[in-house]
C-alpha cells in the first residue's frame, strides 16, 4: 500500500520524478522542458538539478545548457540487473550444489552495514540441518559467506575490521590482525571455512561469486552442523562450493581462471 504523499520527503520525491523524466525522454533536456514535464517551478528544479549534478547523476552541457544523465545512473541500473540475473542464473546451480553436498545452500551479498544478507537458499532434506531464513543478516567477519566476500573487497574489509567486533561464540575470532591473516589466505585459496564462530553448532564453506567485470558481488556456500564437519566432508565441500560458485560467475559473464576451476 503506497504511503500518502504528505508522509514522504517532497524534495526526494521531486528529485526521483526528475530522474524518471530523463529516463522516459532518453535525451538531454532544458530547464524549461523539465518544468513542463514535472509541473514544478524552475527555481525548485534548478536546486534539484544542482543536487543531482553535485552527486554526479546529471551533467549540464556547457554549449546548450541542457541537462542529461551521466553513466553513474547506467552503473546503478546495471547493478540492479546483475542482482536480478544473479538470482535467476544461480538457482539451478544452488540446487545442484545442495544435491551434491546434501547440505543447506545459501547465496549471500554484503550490505552497507557490513553484514551478509541471505538472498536465496536451498534447504537440505536431512532431518538434522542448519536452519536459516531468507533476508536474515549475520556479521560478515565470522561467517564463511562473509569472509568469501571480504577477502576480495578491501574497502569493506577495512571498514569492518576498524571497528570493535563482537564475539558471538567462544570460537569467534575478533582480533583484527588475525582476521586480516585469515582473509589473506581466503584471497589466495579462493574459499572460506568457518566452524562455530557465528553459531556454536554451525559451520560453513563458501566461495566468492564474480560478475562480468570480475568484481565480487556475492558468495555461495554450504551451511553444516558442526558435528558433521570432519576433514573428508570439508575437503569434498570445498571442491563442490568452488565449482558451483565458479559456474554462477561464468553465467554472469566472468571468465574463471583455469587454476581456479578445480581445487
């Protein structure tokens, strides 16, 4: 149900309206044209456009004085399409990973707060399995899916590790120096393994997912009751997780280096 217009920030609504006009017209527009399309005063539009120019979403042609969208808007649109494509193409691979491993499978992304968010899962049919929820947030520093991303995202990694970290279990590693060492090893190996750090009875194995540019945009992995995390299962699980994470990346347009295709 839509919120009443009075409950929204009118400036934000106006700016979004301006962006919609640019998208609909798909051409440079003058201040007068924008005023006609939005039914807003030119003085108000000028302030909105100044904000958009300052933020890098719109630019003004020096010769014609007309405004147009920048590639920053295209970049945002591509990010949204990548997210939709990722969920679409990943599903079959996630199901195959669950079948091969017989454990619950997740696809996760990193949000702005430094936590992972589960976007998709395929639950194991086993009677004893890890129970999770789509949309659930968990700290990235103590989960396999989180570490599989942080190892390749230096800005996010340093932002998280520069803050005090909470120990969720007796085994949670909160020392930033030690975590940097662990994430360095993840970057070299291409996968992450955790045991009892986010929950005392759970562990996980995860690998990064890359888009067509090679950027890490997500991770996928298996969640395992810790009593089953013996060496043989970990070794088999690593090979499977890396295989299917690479397959999802390939479907997103990333060319997986040959030395990562088999562990």
